[in-house]
C-alpha cells in the first residue's frame, strides 16, 4: 500500500485523500492479480507448492481493499455513489461494471471458505474459482471508461507525467495474468502427449521373409 501511494504521489505530483481512495483500488487489483497468478506459477514450478495457501489470503486482502475503496467513495460522494445508483436507480456504465466486479469478488470470497470444497466437491470448487478471471472482462473496460483520456495522453506523449497512469498498470497486469493462465493448457497438453509417446511400446514390424518362413 505504501509503495502504491508513493507511486501516486510521483504520478500526480501531490497526494490527498482522493489519491488514497484511488490507491486502494490499485493495490486491490495488484493483490487479486497475485492471487490469480499464484496457481499458474505452481504449474510451472514446484517451489511454491507449500505456499499455495497464501493465494487465498492475497485474494481476500484484495477483496477487502476493494470494499474499503467502494465504501469510502460512497461516504465521500454519497449522492453520486450511493443515493443515485442505489435509491434512485440512476447508475452510470462504470458503476454497473464496478458492481459486477464486486459481485464476482464477493462470490470468490464466499467459495474460498475451507468448508466449500467439501460441500460442493473439490472439482466443482476448482472450476468455480476459475470464474474469477471474468473480473478482468469488466475491470479493464471500466478502467478505460474512467481513465481512457489519461491513457491516450500518455501514449501520445502529451501527459503531464512520464509515469504510466496507475489504472493502465493494473490493466496491463490483468492482461498478463490472463495470458499467463492461458499458457498453461497448451503446455499441459504437450507434456501429456510427450509422456504418451515415450510410454507407448514400439510396434514390431514383420518382414515378408519372416512371414514366408513361418508359413513353411
């Protein structure tokens, strides 16, 4: 959290309470990305196998940072972030995407309880956990809606800061997590195919001369 806040300070040139609230969203995205990447890392190497339990805690920390971010936004701007969307039904696109993201994170938090795999079977539990990757389908478009002009300014070289916008960093991190996860199935298939080839016994080819001799 401290490092992310320092980044915000150098990116903006100042740091206030609004910066703190935005930093909460950024560190939440980082924690959730680490949680997702943890499982894929254990596929490629076994030195993290004993630390796999930390995947859950990274995700939970990210969730509660996100909840704090949402709560503070509602407290700081109650009309825009609570009264209009909740009581009046006036909700913007980014709020819709944010609500979907929080629903996904809440679902992930609920099924992370240790008793859930026993109740629904470990296989269904693991498949349900993979639904968490859907968060990036709403997270990245939401970041574009909110900070698209900042991204464009940075890519065009007219941004006030040389540093990347924090939301762009979080989005790039999310894309890398997805690509990293998608790299696992092809490699798993290749390894299985290689093992199958190595364990398949060689087929003995009988020559025509041997067949003729056996016939005699």
